[in-house]
C-alpha cells in the first residue's frame, strides 16, 4: 500500500525561550523559560523539561526561583500530546544555556561573534545594583577602559579586539571582579626556615567571592610550562630551588572555573614564557561582507 501524505509529515520541533531573566544570573535570582510548539495544532500539547540528560518537570513554563550555581546548565524541552492512537513527541528544542554566578559581578556581552567595524557594548552588572564608583574593563589582563558607569563601549572593532575580557567594579570602598575566583597570585618563599635549604616554598594566594557554599579549591603549580605535580587541596607546595618562571592555577571543578596567576621569575631566567588562558569572557571578532542575522551568546 502507499502511505498518505499525513504519514510522511516532518516531525515538529519544540521551541524553548527565555521570558524572564537572562542567560547569566546571580545566585538567588530568578529565570523563567517557556516551551511551545509552533504552527497551528489542533490537539492540546504538554511540555517536558530537561537539563542535560536529566528529566525535570512537565509544564509549559519552567522557573528557577532562587537559582544556585549547581543549577547551571543547558535547558531544553519537548512537546507531547496523546491521541486515541498513540502519544506523539516533538523533537527536542534547541538548548538555552543558563549560568548561575555565585560571585559579585557579571560581564554581559552582546551575541557573539561580533563583526569588524561594529561597536561592542559591555555591561558590568554588580549584585544588588549598588551605586558604582569605578568600573575597569580588562582585555587579556591589560586595562582597556576606566570609568564610573557600568556600561563600557568598544567602537570600530578590528580583528585585534579578539580576546578575553573581564571587569572590575568598586562601590562603597569595595572592589570585586567578575569571577567567583579572583586572579591567583603566586608567592615564592626561597628561605623558609621549615624546609630544606635546597628547596623553596610556592604559595598560591586566591580569594573566593562565592556567596553560596562551593566545594574545595584545587591548586596546580607549574615551572616553565611543566606541571609540578597533581592537583592538591593545599595552596602551597615545596619544590627544588631552581631558576625558571613559576605560576599557579586555582580551580573549582564542580563549577567549571579555573584561573591562572601571572608567571613569577626566579633566579636567572631567559626567553619568554608560554601564553596561558584565563577563565574570562571570550570575544570573537570576525571579518565578513555580510551582516549578522543571529548568533547564540556563549561564555567561555
């Protein structure tokens, strides 16, 4: 027999949309998502929500009321309707990535990538919206702008604007960065009386800005690009006294966060140290003859 045209209809795809809040929110804030099935449908649809591979709840709207960092992830939905023959399922919607930040400041960026010649407007949003006294924008660890307002503009973009951006905000005598972890600072103690004279002590200083409880920080230490051992919950390590460039890394694996210190030279050092990456806002600038139609915002 020959199947009818109705039997060969392409499956419908659910649509998930953000109706309240943003893709990056502070812990304790609310975000609201809606699921729908496009087109004229005659039957009543139900909606199932997922995060990663975890099935959540069945409802048209999904709300994170007082979000926690552990609830960060990719959320998507699926439509279901039951007929007298069977239960029909739509295809999964495209995911919406929600990041719940436990720190004090968030750098908000426009949809990426940006195009050459465009103006990029960044917003350094601070928890509780205090009156800011100073906002500093950094690119690849170098200060780019300093002003009193939270909105920062970079005009006439070129390919040289590609990089990692972050902000630092000050208010009421306080200063915070846009990360749960501050940038680590490595201290080299060459003459610690408690260790052998042919060894020295490395200490990785880092501040945890999270308001929510998080798991332990993992510390890593490096010399000239080579690891000096496995991850440890201790912020210090003893090593053989040797010339070179040293730095450390602090990481919270459960939140996907990691920060690297600036390299610190010890003894006679020659050559340049290798470039290392930071857990900050990556801005991608592309050269194109066509205007952007739509791109998804992504934090890396």
